[in-house]
C-alpha cells in the first residue's frame, strides 16, 4: 500500500473550554476516496477547517508525504495542493464559467502596452476541463454560473481544482442538496477524480452515496473517530447504526460559530 498523501495524527481541537475534536487520526492516499461519515454536528465542519487551513489543531500534527506541515492560512493549504469544494461548488453565480474557473489567476494577452484578460483562452480551457468530466451540456464559457445545475457547479469546481494542481480534494457534502440524477453525476465525477490519481476526502452523512464511491471509511461521533474500516467490511445497516446518536454536537458547533462571528473570530474564553 502506498504512503498517504495527507494524514492527521492525534489531532484535537478546542475553542476555549469546549473540546470539539478528540484525538483524530486518519489518512488518505493517491487514487483513493476516504469517506468521512457523521451526522450533522459530528465535528465534520471543524475537521474540514483544520484540513483546509482555516483552523489550526490545538494538539496533534498534520502530515503531507510523511512530513509534518502547518497550514497557517487557507492559502498555505491550497499552495500544498489541498482544494476544498463546498456544497454549491464555491462558485460565483454572476460570473461567467470562464471567469469563475480562473478567478484570481486569469490568463492575459497583450493589448498595446497593456495586458488584458484573455476571455477566449479562459473560456476554451474551462469548457474543455468541464466536458472532460462528462458534463457535455456546457459548451459556452460565457454562460453565467448561476444558470448551472448544482451538479454542474460541482463539476466546474472540481475541474478547476485539478487544473490548478490539486493533490487532495476535500468535498463537503457535495450531494446533499441534489436530486438523484445530479447526485449520480457528482459521484461519477468523484470516481473520475480518483481515477486521475487524486486523494479524495468525501464528507457526507448519506451512507449510500459514500458506499458507492468509498474505499476507506471513517465515522465521526461527537468529535471522535467511532470506526475506521475498508470497503466491504461493514454493511449499510451497520454504518447507519454507528452514525446514530452523533447529532448532539450540532448546537455546540453552531454556538461556537455564532460566538466567533460576533467577536471578530475569537473563540470563547476559558471560563465563558
């Protein structure tokens, strides 16, 4: 078995007096889908933020290619090849497909003494990248992202991550708001990302979706790893039973988020 691209070793996270994650150890390899399962409030959102550089662990380490790394910011995580795609693809509804694909890294061309945005090149690359994932309905890079379906937005975001050199793809509940047909398309795209050698972390509370693409499964309950197993080692019923009872952290995570939003990002004090 190959060495993991990304691993957490004994990671815990506290906000003031509140312990949210407890001694999390997990790893994901190239060409593998790790499904991170848990009911709402199991600690998934906090774990995503640690993996993507929004929060730093209170204790424990993050490793890439066997070496300890620190993600002080989301940019630091992105520079290491970690791309996080949120539920609606993190796209910009009022931007064109080409613009959204290259936002922050737009191709340019010379116009007299100036360099201007190369719309044609951006559109051609974006449309080809998305169509390579089987989204053949998209053929115009000037189309607004807001006119795309949820599944198409996911495809756009994933294709963008690959284009810019992602090695680890974190998908946050990518099928949660989609109908059956769109969800099936997203799952196909996840398998394609795996085929291309990416390490995929698929975060979901939908067991059937996880079982259709996952190679390795980690179940979180109340911020701790309740089970860790490979494909075929547990039935759907066993996984569902494991996940039951993990909802009690939902209000806790919401409470912390609310406190930090109203206190300029600071966590609750130790004796709040």
